[in-house]
C-alpha cells in the first residue's frame, strides 16, 4: 500500500510577515482548540486548524503544519485560502472607499 504524498515545507520556503494582531488571534484560536479537545461544546480540531492557518505566515512550525494539512485536504485548503484572498481584496476596497470619503471632506 502506497503512503499518501504530504507536502514538505522547509524554512527557506516560508516568508514570514510578522503581525501582532495575527499572532494574538492565532494563539487564541489554538488555546480554544486545545480546550475544545476536552470540552464537548467546542470544535477543537476546527479551532486548531484555524489557529495554524492564521499563524502559517507568522511561525515556521505553523507553516510546516499547514503544509501537512494542505497535503491531507488540498481541496479544502484551496477554498480557505481563496476565501482569505477574497476577504483581503474586500477589506482593501473598503479601506480605499473610506480613504476617498474622508479625503473629500
């Protein structure tokens, strides 16, 4: 039986973009994920996956774990990353509209 191919990420492949707010959000989600593993009303795996997703460009270890997730569930990872890109475009558009609104005043 052949083992599934897992995406390997080395430190040289990771571009870190430090952000205090992303680190705080990611670590909060990781803590909720750990709590969710023992508490029945929290979805532990979901919070852990979201925490690693947010931290993937903050820490090398998170990028490596995200590579494992991408190798295991590539179709879901593609959807999540497209959703993040779409949200980023929407936020940039909204920020530009607000900037134009206040520059006229």
